[in-house]
C-alpha cells in the first residue's frame, strides 16, 4: 500500500540522541503535519476551565443575563461540542501513525487498531464518531468488518470511511455495498483527509441530534416522550430532594369515547397534550398513558406546589375543547408529591404521586398532595423496611397458594400465588403488610421479580414431575413496564421449557388504569408466548369497562366489594352486568373472598366461572388441593 508521505529532512523531536543522531519519534508531535500544507486550518486549542467560564460570563453579559446554577431540566440545552473521535483500522503501523498524526494535529482524538478482529471491542470502549478503515487486511477484510459493525444496532449509523490504494472500480462498489459511507484513495493530502473526516462527523452528529430530538419529544404535542422522561427521572434519585412531581388525569375519558368515538377522543387527548405543553413552559412533562400526564418541576418550592396544581387544573377547565362542532370542558384531577420527603428511586416517587392522584379523585377540589405516614407509623414502617431489606438480601421471600376452583367442576389445577415475607424470628408477613411499604421504598420491582422467578421455578418443577399447574402471579404494572422485564420473563420461560399458558400475570385495576400504555406494551410481548393476563379487583366504572376491550385479557377477578355486599340487590345487578359483559368479550370471571356458602351460591347464580376464598381453602404453603374431587 502507498500513502502520501512527503520527503522531509529528519525532524528534531527533543528526544535523546545517539552519537549525535536524533532518535526518530514513534509518535510525531500533534501539529507536525502542518509543515506539509501551507493552507492547513488553525489548530484547535484546548480551553482551560477558566477560559470556558470567562467565555460563558462574556456571553451572559452580552445578552443581559446572569449566570446561575440551577437544578437541571430533563431536556438540556446545547453544550460545548465534544472533540471529534476517529478510530483508525490499519494493519500497516506506519500508515496508521501517519493518519493518527494528521487527525490529532487537527484537534481530533484518534486511536488506532492494527488487528481487525480487535475492532469491535475498541468500538465499545472508545465510542468513535467515525471509523477510518483500510480495505485489504489479513484475517478480516474491510468489507467484512463493516458488515459486522453494521450488524450491531449501536453502530448502525456510525460513518465508515475507507482509505486505500486500491483503484479498482469494482472495489469501490464493493465498499459501498458493504455499508461504507465514503472512499478515499491513497495517496491523500492531509488537508483532504481532515476535511473528509470533519464533514462526515459533522453531518452524522447533526443527524443523531435530529433523531434524539425526535425520540425525546412528541412531534405534535411537544411533550417529552414517556420513555425519555422515565429514563431521565431514573437518573435523579436518590439525590433529588427538591421540587415536585404532579400527576394529572383527564376524567371521563371512557364516557367521551363512548359518546364521540375513539378518533374524537384521541384528538381531544392530543389537544390536552398541546395545552399542557403550553401550561408547563420550560418544565418537563409527558403523557404517561392515554389520559394521564406527568409534570416534573425540579425547582418548585413547597409553598407553590398546591398553587401549581390549581393552575394546572384551572388551565384545563378554562380551555375550550371541542368534539366535532360540539364545545366541551374537561375536568382533571391532580395529585402531587414533594420530593423533599426523599425517595430511594423514581419508582417510589411516582408511586407516591400515584397515591396522591387516587386521593385527588375523591376530593371535591380534585387536588391532593402526598402525605407520608405519621411518626408512630414511620417507626413501625422503618422496622418492617429493615425486615424487608434483610429478607431480600437473604432470599426469605416465600409464596403461599390459594386454589381457584371452577364452579362446574374441573381437573385443571390453578392457584393464586400470594407473597409472604419471613422475618428472622420465623414469622410470616402478608403482602398487605409489605407491599405499601415496598412501594414507598422503591422495592416493588425487586419483589415482583423475585416472586415471578419463584413461580417460574415452581412451574418447571411441576412440569418435570408430570403435575402441571397454572399459577396466577400478582405483578405491579410499573414493574412490567421496566426496560428488559418482558424479555427477561420470555427468556426465563424458554430456558425452563415452560408453556406460557401456565402463567397468568395478575394486575390490579387501579394500577392498570394509571399504567395502561405500559401494560399494553408488555402484553403485546407476552401474547406470542401464550402468557395470560388477569385484571384483578375489578369494579364497574367507565374507565374500567374500557380496559376490558383495550387489553388482551383472559380473566377478570371481581373486587371484594361484590362478595362483601352480595346480599344487596343493586350490587347483585351490577355484578351480573359485569359478568355478562366479560363473557361477551370471551373472558372468564373469578369471584374472590368467598367465605360462606350463601355468597358462593349467589355468585354461582350470577354466572361466575371460578371461586376463590376461605370457603374453598385458606392460603397454604403447599399446592395440595384436590381439584378432581372438590365439590362446592
């Protein structure tokens, strides 16, 4: 291979000499190549921190503003552009050093790889903006290496420029077909090499910035995307202890859909997003699901949080929406949490805001703030939290089981799994004691993962022994929406060889309403594997009825409200309506908390499919119920 290497007299390197002869430097001085080109661009000088600060002050002074340190928003502005980074893949060391010297002289960070097979590892570590590559290398050609780079999703858009002495036009075509972006022929003048690299990187960074902006913000509403918002919130805790998170829910969304149609409802909610974007200004906000929005205010003082909630509520109330030619007003409920309470992670902070939102829906003014437990409860909670943390560390999370029995008789074995925490004294604590505390401490996701993994292991053990069973496993919708959680579950089922239909993910109605979008995304991943979904604690209202048709459900478990008040005629009528609607949608209905024969009889007459409760069997540590000979 040949490269443009000007014939210069040996240069002085400042290195020790041997017998009066200067020793050649392995790495020439960064700007040495400028001696070859009179028209070379001026070198990029690194600025000191003081110089950067002085420049920032000068800009602020010229614009009439003052510099100040504030809590960062989730959509940061422009920052000083980092230096360009180039990875040089070249088996000829002298030519690699030549290209590296040229690029470094132009202020570009450059690193070399002499063995093509080491390129992928260096890409992951160095994270270059561009790869400058030779075409013909031993072991792995440039086109083969480019195919490997393009196969990696993280490097799919990474510019690859070939620098080679091969003048065959077919080789040029081969480079482009393999995914190369440009082709530079040797010998190449340094200024041409620098210009080609800089232009490619400049365009690539501009395209990446455009793609990032598209990922960060909804193109119509201007709100941050949910994924980006949740990712950024996750980076703030536990350090973030100021500001607030506000949850907003548009009330009556299901009624609006039934009256005006889905397209009109979608237009109304999209307009709601645009309105919220105007109301929040520079604050960060996102559409959390169909009719729920989240606003993050990092600098909001505590005395302004209630006022800001009113501003949001009244902003929607004053806005003139329309459905077709018909004007309408929207009512929103607002729940908020002061981050000064301190939260272990974003999940705990969002759970607190969600708790406040539920409280707001029952308030006359439709606003509520998160109220932490009082000190007496806090002391008890602190002790239980310590028990929970120890139990997770020592793997003392256990499962109990309660049979779910068909009213018409069936040999199908199916159980509800119930989480139990065993403390150091051997006492078992129920999920009702543990889960609310785990939500505030941000540990629900870890508990859900442990419970689900334990259920998968049990299913595998029963399959191996020839005794299959179906397990209903409670999970928080927020856990199901965690990045990688769906794939983790699919991999676990596949590795154990478990039929997905043996697993039923059980999600509470209130949780599903707030995180409907996350839940739908999870369910879409599960349908192919046969994993089933149960909507638990179901009680009839317009929003919950909408979920029955929006989610790929298999089961509905009724709220204890029905079994507790089954003797009331209006409750019986509502329950029959729920069961009939579920059956029309192809869903099976479970009646829970069945504790006496009268309740079981009423549920049976109402058309229920399954019964669960102490009348059937109390929760036990073993799956030993006799489904074959059970009589109700």
